[in-house]
C-alpha cells in the first residue's frame, strides 16, 4: 500500500481536518475553473490562483469560494477600497 501525502486525510465521517487544509504539499497539479483561471494545488486541500496568488481552502470548486466576492476584479476593488480608507486617516 502506498501513501499519497498530496491528498487530505479524512476521518471516519469523511471530514477533512483544518490542519490538513493548510498542510503544504509538493504538487504540480493545476486545475482551471469555470472562469478560465488556473489554480495550483498548494496545500493538501488548498489552492492558489496563479494570476494573483489568491489562496482558498478547497479550491474554486469548494464551499468557501464565491466568485462574486473572490473574483480577481472584486478582489482588486476590495483592495483599492481598503487603501482609500487607510489613506483617509
């Protein structure tokens, strides 16, 4: 039996531990989301969008990702808004 340390470990109820979501792995696995962006597997259950280095647990197809808030365009708007708030102080 061989071990694959690039996949997350699950308990008997099929849950992934929060530690495994952030455990770094050596992987060249890349997926493309519905919007054409490439994501590289960075942790056992976490992915980084190659274009802007945005990390999301479970990747773009997981339950944490919401394109309305996590798209590159909206992330840029959010960052600009925060910079504007910071500069007003």
